[in-house]
C-alpha cells in the first residue's frame, strides 16, 4: 500500500488512471469492480467481459456505474472507452488488444479459458493479474516465462492467501531472516465435501457451490500453497502437506516443526486448521546472526530458532488493485514462479470411480487436489488437477487413489495440455535419485 497509494493518487491528479479490463463478473469480480470504482483513485474498470453479459452489467450497476455500452467489435469498444464510456462484452478478444487497456484481471477460476486469455494478453503486451490460482498452479511457470520474454507481468494477487504470504516473505527476508515455513490458516478441511454439502453456505453468501467446495475439500489450499512454493523455491514435507490441527495461536507453531528437516528441504509450505488469527497466513523464519537473535528476543519474538510472523486476514478483492498498480506502474509481480515448478497439485479420487466416467470440474463430486513435489509428480506420471476436468477414465479407481495420465484419456485439442508439454520441455525438473 505504501508507495502504491501515492503513485495512484498522482495518476488521479494527472487524469491518467490505470485502465483495467475485468474478465469474469462473479462474486469476487463484482466486489473488485465496486472497490475500484468507489475506493481506488487513479484506476478505473473500462471493460467487463463475461460469457453472460447481463452479469457484467450487474457488476457495473452494483458499483453505481451507469451509461455502459454493450459492444460487439474492437472498434466499438475503442470508441466507447476513448469517450469515457465503460463497455461490456462476452468476447475478451475485443478488449485485450486495445491500447486503452493497461491491465487485465482474470477472475474466472477456469483453467482452459484462463490459458487462452493469458496467451492473448501476452501476445498483446497486457499485464495480467490472476485471481485464478488454478491456471497459475497448472501452467504458471511457462506463462511467466513467456510473459517475461514479452516484457509483461503475469502475477497472482494481493488479498488472496498466496499474495499475502509472499508479501510477508519479502518483509521477513528484508529484515534479514530466512523463511522456512509458509503457512495458510484454514477453518475447515474435509476432502469429501461436495457441491451438495456446500450448497447452503454458497447460497447464504451468493457464491458458486463448486468454488465453495474447492475451498472445503482442500483443492484450493493446495493450489494456493503450490503457488507459494513455486514462488519461493520451497517444497512440501509430504504429499498433501502436514495440515496439522492447531487450535491455538500460530506463534505456538514455532515448536511444532523439525528445524533440521526444514533446513534440509529448503523450507516448506503448509497449512493448519483452526489456528488463530484465522483466516490469516503465517511465516516461520530463522535468523543466523546471534546478535540479531538477542534483539528479536528483546522485541518479544522469543528465543528462536524459529520466529513467527503473521498477517491476521486476507481481504481478497479489496487488495487486488494494489497488485494492478504494482504491475502497471512498477513492473512488480506480487507472486510469480521462479522457474520450473517445485510443487504440483495432483488429482485424487473423491469417491470410487468407474471406467468410462468423465471427470467433473474443480470442487466437484469426483476428485480433489493435493500437493506433491514436482519431481515426484513427474516420476509417477501423476495427473495435474488443473487438467483433470473432462478427462475420461480408462479404468476403475479407488477412493483416495492418485490419478495418473495412464488412467485417463485427455480431451482433444486443449491449450492447457499444449502448455503443459511446453512447460516440461522448457523448464525441466531435477531427476529423482534412482529414476
């Protein structure tokens, strides 16, 4: 927020707001439009793209923005935006090529569509902010490689747990400590939740039951922590992470980890259930200088070797404008992979599955995602969760069994599979010993 707020105010004073196109006008997308329209000087949403255009219109209406125009060509969109008229459409291609758009926000949560959008943004030189951890956790490394070559930024966002963790990592590193655990605080973890069990909660809050289920069944936290691992070079202690039940403050976690193991692994990502302050994030770090450890003890952080740092909240769409500004004004990614992935999210059977069945989507009835080391995923040919939707099973599989590429037939012609192949070729993983 510091530095960004003054830079945005300068853009406002100069009459040069950052112009944002939003793709996806669901629950989070509507919140973001309202936040930018009413609480973010120096920024405006000039276009909303949604397959149901009425939902794009609703997002503007809820934010108090009127006088919008429904466009069906790039020329119409350009004319309207130049005249100060926001536009809505169901075709992102009409907008991402426009010079009147500085950045695009993907708030869809769809993997195949997200891949298409990402490549279009890269080709058109547009910065892309991903409120779409699923596409980032599936093909983020290769997309980031392509974006860097094109001189654009693809980034995860402030407000979502991965971005908040990465902000905390950068703070901790900035004061001289080495992060060894990056953690996510959850209130619930039940791999067998379904859209049926979560429908009541979804209806109460006006959310999609499948998205809510992906929070409850662990798929979402798996993608989130994979992003943090890939942005820091960390790994996981075991498949699925430790995932401890810890109904106390995160400060007390400093004694729950084996520091020697953490050091050997180069740091791990993890989550805990029931901890305070929920629903925040935490980083456990150590300092190598005994003189500075003396000061840390004086400042009430304890004797070490691990010290606890945390953010007690993550405010989702409220913070996303900060990421937009960081990308556009400073070329700074909130969170992006370092290179080849260190952690993947692999597909696991939520129930006994039968040959011939077609797998449903994220947060559905068929599968849930768990994290695994990328080199293990490659060695065992495990099926990434982000490519599972639409696959047809070739054999029966038992509940809780991890799926492999050999277990399924992939849909033909998907971009996500092409990008996965490119990611494997261009960003090779280290070989497991004995493989």
